[in-house]
C-alpha cells in the first residue's frame, strides 16, 4: 500500500509496537519524499534496521523526526541522523 503513496511527505505511526525491520526498510523506506516522520513505540525495530534506514539518501529531506520510545536506537542510529538529516529542525528520541 505504501508503494502507491510514493509522494507522501508526512507519516505518523503511533504505537507501532508490531512493526518489524522489514516493514521499516521495505515499507517506509520506499517513501522518497518524506519531510516528517513519527514512529512511536517501535520496540521491535532493531538498532541495525534503524541505522540502515537513517543512512538512506531520502533522509536528507527530513525536517521533523520523532522516534520516541524506539528503544533500540543506538549511537550508530544517532550518527545516521547527524550525518543524513541536515534539514532537521525537530528531533525527539
């Protein structure tokens, strides 16, 4: 379904406890024009998947990023945010 929303700019998924790495990388990762992304409570997202996702070229257009309670976000993920998200004006982790 997300493939049909390729021009989507804002996405908010609250309480995404059941989201998997595959859903993040293949689903949300296919959205190239995101400027605002909220993923709350992504407990099942691994540090590796978050880091891979945050290093994608499409992350350069992100202005708002909310990863609250994505408990596996680690230093590599934060480095990805710092390196790729150069337009970021709001960050919540």
